[in-house]
C-alpha cells in the first residue's frame, strides 16, 4: 500500500470545517408524553446512539465470524489453524476497507539500513512475523532507500508468502534531485489522487493512504476521488501516544465515520521518551544522544519534557498493578482506541520488540477505570462535543 506524505513536518493541524448533523431521538412508546427537558433529551440521545453503535459492532463481528467459519469449512480447516488463534494477535479492518491488518505492525524508520545491522533487521522481522504481525511499514526516504531494499530482501530470503503480508511504503522525499521528490507526475505519475488510482489499477498497490495530512486535505482528496470516479484513501498515518492525542481522538473519528478512513498510528513510545530511558537525563547510547537527533534531546531536557517524565513516574504504579512494563502500558493504551486499526512499533533489538509485542496481553486489562485513571494523570484528554458514532 502506498501512503502520500506532505512536505511539512510537525505542522499544526487545520481546524475542521465540516459540521455533523444532530441526532434525532426515536420514540419507542405509543403513548403521548410531555416534552422532555433538554438534559433528558440529550441523555436519551446518547443512550440511543450508543445502542446503535453497539448493534452495528455486533453485526459486523457476526458477519466476520460467519465468513471465517464458511472459509474454514470449505478449506476443511478449523479455527485452530488460523494465525490469530496460534499467535494471539488480534486483527482489525484498515478503516472501513476489507483489508485485515494485525493491530501491531513493525516500522523501519531509523532502524533498517541505519541504526541496526541487516542481521538484526531479519531477527526483528522474524520475531514479528512469528508473533502474528502481517503489517510492515517503510518509506522511500528511510535510509535513502536502503530500508525498502532490506525489507524486500528479508521477505524473499525467508520465503514468506507475499499474500500473507501487508507492506506499506511512503512517497514524497525520494532522492536528491528536484525531480526525485515531491508528489508530482514525474515522481508518482500524476497528481496525487489520479496517480494513486493509476498505481492501483496497474497492480502496483492494492490500497493507498496518507501520512501527516490534515483532516481537510484528506477530505479534499476523498471529494476529488468521488467527483472523478477515482479511488479514495483508506487510512491516515498519524503520530499517537500518551502526549499526542488531538488528531487521532478528535479529527480522525469524523473521517472514519463519514468516509471510512482508518488510523494507522506511529511512535507509540514518543521516540523512546515513554520507554523510561530518559528519566535521569540522556544516556550516551540512546537515540537522543546522536548528533542528528539534537531536536529530540532538546525536547527531552525542556521544561515540558521534564513534566512528561514526572507524569510517566506517576503512571508506573498503574503498570505495576497490571503486571506490565511502562512501554507495554503505553502501547496497550494506544490499542484501546477502537478507531486505531494498527499501531506501528519501532525497535532496535529483539528484546525491545518482544517486550512491546507483550502489550497484546495487557489490552484486555485496559478497563474504562484504568483509562480514566491514566487520563487523570496525563490531564490532556482532548475535548470534543461532537458524536461521530452514527
């Protein structure tokens, strides 16, 4: 799958302009009653909407179960033969498309072709694959193209069925020449939506999505696709972790419910900040100590960075109660958001990857009480008055 990126890194999200229609309450009684107060009507509205959402969820789950049972029956197989059963890795639909992806994926930014050797990269991919991960993410700019080459070489050497994998890559930065970067026709054949439609029609990709696009830009791409009978994006790659919540929790839900765009999130540990390694400064062997990551070091030692470390220490007792590490708690917290199709992990060694994959075991423990307790410590839950569930 291809993802088109914007050239602006770290830009502010644009304000949403679309307004959703208000929900109407359906009366189930036959007797006439006195008009309800606005607070009572609002309460009934929320209850009705929640019930409708649950019913839709049950219907979708039932349809998936029936489809799976039918497939296993005609193939003379049982559920025990499925990867989801043998590995325990949950799978989710990528947005409202039919593509099923593991809820945890493996990213290659910084690591493949750079921070780690090719042998370690193969170890990481093997661990992820054998743990049920079917989603692997890369980009043409990662290690100047080396990450894509290493990823492809490992898949070929391991002999894994290509049909069992979902590979995502991203376009924009490309090479050094002016004609080797951007989203021009020279680079990806034509203007973005038309180019991606051509790429899919030619069999070079199955789906396309966006990365670091604003909600307004994604909606515009969808409108263009529908207007000219082309293929719209199915997902947006967005940064999402304990300290970065606005886009995924406020903006993307509207896009999911209106046009089916899902969320594939990255940096669940905030470039290692949430790992706990920076609690007492910047270790010499850490990523933030590298010259090219001076921006990360400055972020960690800033006043905001020190406040974040204090909050992480306050979260540690919750992790202890749940019997997990702080990174596992952070990844499970991302996964508890049903609007997230998959969380991309980035690891520099096998031990770290195995630890992060353990977040799957923590996910069932993420009750509403635990989530509320985490929100109280963080104090940064985005406020949204809109309800996108209908």
